[in-house]
C-alpha cells in the first residue's frame, strides 16, 4: 500500500522495470559521466543510488537537488555496477517536493556529534544513526507486545493522570487545572494543592504498577507499556524525566517465577532485534567500533552483536543483596578505598557498586534479590526474617539497573503496617488496600525501563539519544 519503499526495492531483482521513488537526498555527487544521487526514505539504513546523465536535466533543477531536499524520482531499475548495491535507478524524471538550502540546512553529509544532534531533535531522525535507533526501538516495542500476547498476558492501559505516588518517592510532576493567579489557600494561607485537579490532588504517573496489580487480581496476567514521569533532577546518561516503562504483573507468581519471566522476556526481545534488525545493528556496531579505536585495546568493549548474543546465550547470575555486599566488601576497590560511596549492609547500591558486580566480578547480567526493607518500596513482600523484602533488580553491563521488581505484599495487615511505616495516608490508597481484603493472592511483577533496553541494544551511551524527543531538565523546547 502506498508508494514503493526503498527497502522493498533493494530486494527486487533488477529486471528492467519503471519505478517511482520518494525520499530525501543524502548526497549528490557529480562526475564527468554521471550524476549520482543517494536517496533514503527511512525504510532502511541503505540508500538507493539514482543516476542521471550530465545534461539530462537543467542546471537550475540540479542546483535544487541538495542534501536534505525531498524528491520524487521516476526511472528504470537496473543492475548496479558499483560496489555495495545490487540495483540502482536510471533516472527519467525528477520532481523536487522540497528544497533544503545548503547554507542553512544543519545536516551535512559528515558525522555530526551527538550533542549537536540533540539540539536539532526535529531533524536528527534523518541521520543514519538515529533512523537506525528509531527502527530498532520500534522493533523492540513490537517484540514486547508479541512476547506478552504469546504468553497470555493482557495489555492494560493505566492512567497517566493519577492521585497516587506508586513508588512513594515523591518524584511527581503535579497536574493542575488551577488558575495560578487565583490559587486556593488553606486556612493557614498556604497554597492548597489538594484541589489541583478539579478539586482533587493529581500528578503524572511514576509507575502503572498499582493499577497493574488491580488488573492482575482479575485477569491473572497483565502488562502495561506507557509513558512514565519522574520529576528527579538527575542529569545522568541513564535518567529521563519522561520515559516508557513496561510493567508486567502476574497473579500466583512468586519471586522465582518473576525472575524467570524477567530473564526470558529480555532475552526474547533482544533476540527479536538480533533477527529482525541486522542491517541497523551492523551499522551501529561499525559506528561504535570507530569510537572504540581511540581507546586502548584492553579497554575496548565487545562488538555490539557479540555483546547481545552473549547476554541471550548465557544464564543471568542470581544472588541476594547480602551476598552481593559480601562480594563488594572483599573487592579490590573496597579494600583500596576506591569506591566513592562506602560499602556496608543496608546501603542503597550505587552505580559504581552495581557496575563492579556486573562488569568486573560476574561479567554478565546479574539479578540481585532480597534487599533491606528500608531501601525498597512499601508494597514489597516482607521476608520471614523481617529485615529484607522480596525485591529483585536486574543489572546489565554498561547500564546498571534495567529492571526493578518484586513479589508484592498480599497480606492486608502487613501491607497496612508498611503504609503507616513509610508515612503514606492509607485513605489515598483505599482502593489498593481493598485488593488485599477481597480475594487477595500471591502476586509479583516488575518494571523494565524501555529506554535503558534500547540503550543496551543499540550500544548508545546516553539515554537522551534513544527516545525521539527526550525530556530532561532544560531539554529542548519542542
Ligand atoms: O525501579 P523502578 O522505580 O520500579 C518501579 O517503578 C516499579 N513500580 C516497577 C514494578 O515493579 N512494576 O523503575 C523500574 C525501571 C528501572 O529499573 C529503570 O530501568 C527504569 O524503570 N527507570 C528509568 N528509566 C529512565 N529514566 C528514569 N528516570 C528512570 N527511573 C526508572
Ligand atoms: Mg529501582
């Protein structure tokens, strides 16, 4: 349906036939005998080469065929004698849909820095790197839905506007319908935010989990996949203010089942990308290899495809938080006081600790379980020792935490106790607490940060480069 795309054309046998192509010019090269136009329509990383004879078109027309201009080309599909492509198009006719003045068009046929491209997020999908990332991002999203659909999960749409702070971390963006010039005041004269959303408090969701749990208590296996917001002012390469999270939630799953699902799930979606995004992954692998050249041999990482295959082919390491602390206490950086944050039972592991475990000690993905209750959310099921909870974090090389999850506290009294303990008003969670009153059941779930997965698969160093329009403190205006 619709016009022929370059991807389809490249797989066509070069029998003489007339084709019409539409796309954006990547480069134009003129030699004595021919004019070569490399055209790309985003359907594939590959360009199609279109060839015209000198004098075939007016100089006036050819002048408007520049990098970034948009063309419709009609011509004959012929076998290509050039290397790197099997077919090319002998041009009969050119229509210029839109010009791109070379003096002002920001993208030129050279490698631009990722920082520069972040400033022009409206145009960067036209580069090879970003179009490859966006196609891989799409493939991964598709694989996520396919995986859960095949596994008998139902896609549950959870609200973006909510009154709850699912993580209890207070990192919420407020939603308000108030006239900021006429803010309602409490008796003490403070702004009354409780009336934010047509008379009720509201914020953007930090996680669909709590609503997801309601779904699992009816449909058994659900997943959410939607935008999530965190008003944390973290300027890191792993955090966004708006990111997409995938949160499966399963009735009758214990922590072990949850870990098995998480491991199988990430392996299957990565495998999908390996099978279906070969050209784009190869392109990104070569791009990374160029960057690695400047590093000393022993610091270079595995080629991208090898790294992905390794993760898919090997079991993740599973150990408890307590065991991880023991390893860290015996580690060289701890003994030599090289860690910025000191290690001890009860600390919230920082990325240097996680990276040591994953990249130096085990050299593979790690699932850490049974964290101290004090550093984890109120809804996690208490272990019998009363000190730890049935939490699990999946840690990936180069990324750190890619998944956070747990078995949930299904006992009403215990959950209410935790709610009080962390200072949440139970009134705000009455609907959540009721699931523990009516037909409660053991259940578990986890959240995968979609951008961190895309980062891992594409090998990109900065999370801002794997989402089309990144949102972070002081991000671009559109
Ligand atoms: O560990 P988190 O905060 O867990 C939850 O939100 C749970 N409700 C999930 C659940 O059990 N259903 O977040 C889960 C994952 C993290 O492991 C990380 O991959 C990602 O979400 N994440 C972020 N990604 C990008 N930017 C941020 N600011 C992120 N915060 C968390
Ligand atoms: Mg977490």
